C-alpha cells in the first residue's frame, strides 16, 4: 500500500517507495548504473565529504532562490534533466514532468529518447515555461539538423549535446530484468519492454561514436540556441570547451550509467573551477553538474563551488512513477523548503551570495 504523498519528507523517500511499488522492469531501467555501480554510489556519497562554513548574524528573514541558467529565468538553481523512456514509470510519460515544472517554475530538459513525442512535450508547455533539448547526435547529420532546428523553432532555449555516450554503458540489472520481463511479457501484453529494448538498440545503433570537437562549429552554425556539452569529466576538456566557444558544460557521468569509476560531478567541479580560474576563463562559460543530487545541501555545495545550476534525474522519475504530477510537485517543493532553510542556516539570502568561502572541501582534490 502506498503511503500518502504527504508522508514523503525528502527525495530519498520517493526512491524507497518506488523500489517497493514500481514494476520491476521500470525500476531496473531507472535505478541501474554501469558495471559494479561504484560511480552511481559515489555520486551522492561524494557530497558527504564537503562541509559548510556558515556565517552567523546575517539578516536572513527574506530568502530568494531565483536565478538564471543559460540566460533563462527560473525559480531555483536546479532543473529536471533528460531521462529516456518516461512511460516505463508513468503511462503519461514526460508530459507529467512538464506539468509539474510549470507549477513550480522549474526548467525541463527534453530527452531525444522520450516516450512521448517531442511535439507532445512542447505542446504540454504552458505560459512562458522554459524547455531545453538534450541531443543524441545521429550518424545522419541531416536528421540531427532537423531535430535541432525544429526544437529551436518550437521555442527550446538551449541545446545540450550528450558527449559521454558514444556507446551505451552496460547496466546489468537492467539487462537481467529485461530478460525476465521478456518471458513475462507474453502474458503481460504490454509494449513497454519492447519499447525500452528498442530504445537501447536504437541508442547504440544511431548514436555517432565518431562525434568529435571538429563537429562543434557545425552545431554553432545550425542553431542560435546556447550549446552545452553534457558529460564533460576533466579540466582539459573544460578549457577546450571555452576555446571552442561553447556556452556551458555539464560535469556529469550520466548518473553512473556509462563509465564506472568516472568521478562524481562535484569532484570534477573542484578541478574544473580551479583550471578555469587559472586561465581567467571563469566568466566565459557556465558550469553545471548532475549526479546524485538529492538534498538542498547538495545543491548549495555545488553552487558554492562554482556551478551555475544542477540537474536532477532519478528522484523526479521516482516521484512521477509513484504519485504522478502531485509527486513531482511535492519533490520540487521539498527541495525548495530544504534550500530555503539551508540558505538561512549558512547565512546567505540569495543565490549570488554563495561562494567558496561557505564550503570546506577537505580532501577533495583540485589538481
Ligand atoms: C538518464 N540520463 C540520460 N542522459 C542523456 O543525455 N540522455 C538520455 O536519454 C538519458 N537517459 C537517462 C535515463 C535514466 C533512467 C536516467 C536515470 C538517466 C542521464 C541524466 O540526464 C543525468 O545525467 C542523470 O540522471 C543525473 O543523475 P541522477 O540525478 O539520476 O542521480
């Protein structure tokens, strides 16, 4: 039996309920990471190695969480990241995230491999709601050009090119459960399993493993949307991104689903910010991180260390799969509550107050 949504007090509660109530296939696809899932585990654990240095006696009666990301105004410095196959968890798919995003003024990144069509997700947008596009680059560049230009025409405000997945990672939990489910599927008569297998196959077949830095100017020539590289993992590539005129980078390991033993985004952030500062590049590019962000404190730590914003994946999928739109709205509100309280407790009233002086990164190396 499902507890009422009001009994979810943090994002991890949604994960617990999802584990107990979601269909096995969907749970396996959403929750799995690559190989031994060490990166998956460390993504969140890495935040536990960073401590705060609060200021006291600051007037914190008013807290403002609003900010901009890629020039887009938003109520909070987090966004709903792109995750494939929304209909595995909720029959309505990604539009549930769109509606919740509208209610809470949170930006949504639309995945190339959404269960809903791209136009359905854009049509679900309300008012001046903001959406971005996540792109898997096709070997057929004409297809890619059409996707990008259509997204721009439909009002998408940024292009996030996934650069950490020239080949799909091995997620064994997912592979096993699909195998089981395939057997069960005969009686089950549902198309979800085939869809996901189809997508997995599609990912490895259409994504272009030859994608390289040489392609960046072409993307800049076909769109005016700001371009973000999704999945940068070392300082040298961050520097290169600036030199190629890219607008932003996302330090990410794809939620631990690609290379196991890739470092947590928050650790890469320390290295990247140090390198950007060394080159005088810190104002030339926006830096984002994702992976394992589950608490308001995780978000604050990232912002203090130089991130402009953070992406959140699984928690919203779990909330969507268990309580639908209400769940996602609740998850977003919980994060806002945590952020507001944590800002008060560290002595900051607005996002632009946050800087490195508020954190003690301790053992985290900055190379
Ligand atoms: C993803 N992610 C992802 N990224 C991407 O560029 N294209 C995609 O299609 C997907 N699909 C996808 C599916 C699922 C089920 C998950 C969990 C993740 C990665 C995603 O954008 C993001 O990097 C991570 O999800 C962030 O980590 P957390 O918040 O899930 O820990």
